C-alpha cells in the first residue's frame, strides 16, 4: 500500500515541479533510472527518520531542532 501511494505523490510532485521549472525556463532531463533511484533512496532515508519522529511523539520525548 505504501509504494503505490508514494508513486502517486512523486508523480504529482513531478508535475508541479515541471510546471514551476517551465515557468522559470528550466527544463528537466528525463531519466527513468534517476527516478527509480530517487524513489528507493528517498524511501531508505525518509522511513527511519519518520519512524524516529513517530517514536519521539509516542514517548513524549523533547524535540531538539538543530
């Protein structure tokens, strides 16, 4: 369930980014391998960070912003 939702979110973000960058005259390179790398590497980074944030919230730990 998480991967299809992630793909939809990334697709919508990509559409928004294309439109925004198009207004600035900047064009994206199309790279399917780059997209896959971003999706899977991003998930490997974000998942543990999100879980630690959830754990802090559940255990009412003090948040430290650096």
